[in-house]
C-alpha cells in the first residue's frame, strides 16, 4: 500500500460539544528491497551463421516490484561467456552479434548476464543465455500468389487491410520479411513482418498488380498480388437480388465456391455476352449459419435488369446453381416476421462504405462494404 488518507476529528468537552476535522495523508516511501526479475528465468536463442554484425539475437525482459525510481532503467552487463567479445548488449536489453558466426568454429555459447536496477543500494539479478549457432538457410521461401477483389462505393474507399500473403520456409528458424517492389507504393503498403496488404484511401476503379518480395535473409522470391477494384453505382442498390446460402462461412464461400458460383450464376442470369454481373457484398445472417450474397446485373447499355426478372431466371436455374453450393432462399424482398402481403412490403438497402468486411484466404481475398436491409409494411 503506497499511502493512507486519514480523517481525524477533535471534539471538545463543552455543551454542546464542538468539533473540527483535518485530513492527514501518510505516504509510504519505497525501499529498494526487490531485485530485478528476468522473464523467463533463463533464455535459449539461435543465430544463423554468416548473419551480419549487429543482428538482433534476443530481447531480455526484466521487471521490478519496487516503485519506478527503484526499478528501471536497468543496467545490463555480460559477466561471463563473452571473453572474445562475440556479443554486445545494449541499454534496452537487446543481445546482438558482434562478429560473423561460423557453425564450424563454434556451435554454442553460454552467457551469464547481470541486470542492475536504479535504486540505492542497487539490487542485482542474473540470467543465463544459451546461444546456438546453426547453419544458414538452405531452402527458399515459398509463397502463394494472391488475388484481391475490392467492392466500394464511388470514390469513397476508406482504406485498410485487404488481404495477407501466405508464405512458408522449410528452414525452421528463418524469419521472413515482406517488401513491396512495385510502383504502387503511393496506393498500397505491405507489413514487413506478417505480409498483410494495406490499401490506402481513394482507390480508383481498375486493376492493380503488386510485386511483393518475400525474403528469409539469404533467398528471396517474388510473387504477384493482383487487386481488382470495382466501384458501385447507386442505381445498383435499387436493383439487387439476394441469394441466401445454407451452412457456409464467408471465408469458405470466398475460398472454395465464389469462382465456380460466379461462373454458374453468369450462365444462369446473363442474357447477352455484353451483360455484366456485379457481386456487391457478402455478409453473414445474424444469429444463423447462413450467408447473404447481394448482386446486380448490368446491361450493355448501362441499365440494370429488374430484380423480378433476375429472380425468375434464378428460380429456373436453381438446380444448376445448387450443384455448386446449397441455396436456402432467393430474396428480392425480405418481409419475414412482418404481417403484410409481399406486394405491400417496401424494402430499402443501405451501404456503409466506411465499414469494410475483409474475407481472406491463402489465394483469394474479398473486401466489401457492410449493408443494412430495412423493410416495412405499406398496407
């Protein structure tokens, strides 16, 4: 307990008795009686041979139960095991290489490290670090090309994470880094540590090809990330049809079914080759294992087919569509739970272009805006 706050009252013996109160704050001063604590108590680390001087090997983690003026900053010292000065330890507790290690020269080092706190008198503790020198990488990283589809309202893309590169390496201790090599750095970024692709705001309609390098420090591979951006028109929202799927997650639909279903759907509803199918959004149905997909079909003259016409086409082709994935319902309006006739149900669809949903798999990612369906009886 670092302090107490006492309220003390004095009362006299008169009639009536009179009194007054005063607050007394008692601060408990800290004594430096706790040593620094390493977490974990001892460390094991590895470094590959031929890594450059200054390579980070390990980050020491130290805590102290005393108050801040008796704890950090800590002073770190390598007491034993560094007689040839192969290692350095900076004030932040990062152990780095001071030489280029060779596996044939030595395979293991054991260091004794001391941490000293800032109190008076100072308290110290020790840890042991076992550093193993392993052979350098012999395998190249492998990465999967990624295709990303982004659906957004006109000139209203807020940006964000749109997918992730999946890469592996058979060398157990390799750490992979990701670098964007293309000329699109003003529009996209890649997280160097985990391979997440980030799009900046204001993407225009079109196709973008990004070249990403995946490196293990010795080998690097280049992969393509293809980004398709489609901007929605307000008129699309007035001519949408919803297909509701049964027992499928958004990620499974994107990764396993979307390409095949899109192709089957085009054959079912497009009347002419010049017609265009637009998948507007996919979204889980709250409280169920169902999934809604919104789409519209645009004619070559830029007009849109009416939902009633599309529903008729879908109904006729439903058996073929279900060869790809099970369909729960085909909806133009959704008046379930409302006590009104279908023709007296009015539906409005709104899109939240700043609330993006990203469904990402190893090979394909689909980014779309969240939608809200509002229905009411007109009867």
